[in-house]
C-alpha cells in the first residue's frame, strides 16, 4: 500500500516535455550523465523507444534533481526525483542515491520489473559491457565492492558504539566499549574512499542496499 501511494505521488510530479531532441551521449559526460532506454513493442508490431536522461552529482536535498523522459528522440516529460513516468503497460520508475541511480526500471501493470538498458557509451553501459564480455571478472569486482562496504560498515558501527559509550550516563548504565580495530586517520580515510568507490560501482549496476550503500553515504 505504501509503495502504491508513493508511486501515485511521484506520478503527480510529472510535467509535460517541450519536444526538444535527445542529445547524443558524449564521452566527457561519463561522470555527470546517465542515459537509459526502454523499447516497447505493441501487438501490431509497432515499436517505440523511451529514453531516461538524468544528470548525476546534483544536490538531491535541493529538490531540483530531475529525470527527463524522451519518446522516440523527443522530450516527452520531466519530473523531480524520485520519478514515476506512466508509459503504455506500466510505469518507468527512477530513483537516485548519493552515488548514482539506484533504480531505473519499467514496472508493468502486473508488477513485473525490468531494468532499462543503459546507453552503451555511458558509464553504466560500459559497466554492462564488462559484465557481458568478462562475466567472471565482473562477479569478482561486484564481490569486492560488497566486501569493502561490509568492512566500512563494521568499522563505522564499532566506532559509533565506542563514541556513544564514552558518554558518562551511557557508560554508567551499560559500560564502555572499545573498538577491536583502531585504525590511523589515513587508513580510516582510505576505507571511506574505498566505500565511496564501491557504492559508485554498484550504482553503475543499479544495485543499492539501504544498509551497505546508505552507510557509505
């Protein structure tokens, strides 16, 4: 029920587009732009292509981060994120984390979900190509990302508990806790940067976990 309410609110934010043409993806846009496609085929054999264009690295708290929907190369609609664009047979849902897109899926009226296909020149498209061309290497990279995030989360939680238990009322009540791992400042910084890289890598595959990736953010 909550998901349906949230989707209805997102649909209400959709505004009509201005008809401008979709611009090609350029190599220098790799850090700043995400571009995904959805191809729909109808019963009569006719096809339409939707494209979702989002700029990364924007301040989401400003409420100005937008997703743009193009239909057959023309600007069809726009919406603040999180977005839910009604399309034939379902909805295109778009959400962003601090590291990139965490969701860009076509959800049918029956509830089936299909991730959109990234532009082959985009960072997401290049990551998808690596997965197809070198699946074993891709799996190892994905596993390494999870391991880095798990280590970062463990360190963060242990340090937070240690800090909280230093507060006198808490220490009197439950005692103090000393983290089993005491890293120098430079190594703490390195682990934090590693967590950011790992979450960014996962965002390129539209992977997101509120605990692992949310903790890194």
